[in-house]
C-alpha cells in the first residue's frame, strides 16, 4: 500500500469499531496514516466509522468476537486488505451489565463473560501469529476499565471481566516480551460514549449519565481514550489510566483501600457505568 522504498503502512485491527471508543481510535490512527480495520456486529455503524476516515486505507469486517473460527477469517481478510500485515490489535469490543448478582439471568452473565472475556482471549490467540511477523513494535492493546481496579455494588460480572482483562495483559506482557510484542490494557472511567445513555443496571430507568453528573464525577472525552491507545502502542507501560476518575480510583485503592471499601459499600452502584 506504499510506494517503492517507503516504509510499509502500519495496520491496526479494532474490534467494537462501529461506535464509541472503537470509532475514536479508528479516526485517530487513520489521521496518522495507518491502515485501519474496524470489526463489529453492527454493519451500518462500521460504514459510518469508515466514512469519517479519509483516503482508501481502511476496511471493515463483520465479526462476533465470541466465534473463534470467525476470528481467523476476519484477521486473514483484514491482513490481505492491508497488504499482508497486522501491527496492532485493539481488543475493544465489550458490553456492560449491572444489577444484583442474585437477580441476573444466566444469559446475561454468559453474554458478558463471552464478549468481554472470551472475546479478548480469542482475539489475542488469533492475532498472535500476525503480531509475531511484525514484531518488534507490534502490540496487543485490550480495553479494561476502572471497574477492573475496584469493584462496586451491582458490578460483580462486569468487574470480573475487567479485572481479568488486566490480568491477561500482565500475563501476555511477560509471555510475548521475548518476541518484541507489546501488550497493555487501557482503563477508562466514565467516557463520553453512547454507553452513558444506558441504565447500566437491570430494573433501573435512570441513565448512567444522570447518576455520574449528580455525583459530580468527570465525563472524559472519547478522544482522550484514542490518545491513550496511541501512547500504549508506542509506550512501555502495561496499564494506562484514562480520565481523572480512573486515576483517583487507582490512587485511592493503592493508598486508602479501607476508605475505598467503605465508599463502595455505601454507594448505590454508580461504578456500573464505567468504560
């Protein structure tokens, strides 16, 4: 995709690319002359994302991250479209779920685990051979959450997946380092995406956005997440915090764990709306 003698155009594969964080990251990398592939179950959303990226160095592929075989098909097609390479996998697809564990349906639990956790593992496993070929400098970046730093009421399943995503990053950082593949997680707090317009909890009609604003918490622009993903690709850290709220939570959990525990016990489940 590049002229004779020029450096090959780098390629990022983004899941959950039809909206929100995935869309912002697609635009950010596209503006920096990367080949961008977006994958999602939402075909129209992917088309809308690609419409925001200038030039012809872009591709979309419908993908359900829960389907391991579909991963192989999607990655092969994307690599072919980009000239035979994948430099970065942004494992971003995820859903939120909230409510008391005793009240959750089995299907709700399974769907969150399958997309947020199984999908991340499948993506990492499937992309590994491609990242080997473009190493050193290739990278796997996973979207975790501030909910992966501390849990809260009504968040047991969601937090479990995000704690796990952070653990996956730490494990693969050690496992893949000898081959020159970077691995990291990003941990957003409340990000300006359509997810804030949901309720976050079963049986609640109150939007997450309203609860966040009533509590006086920061809503971080989605562009800040895109900048952080860029930093993670080019940096050396394993975990990257996004937004003042995530940074405060991380500080408090480290230095004032008892206070955090009390606040969580007293809370009404605001944390269910994290990224």
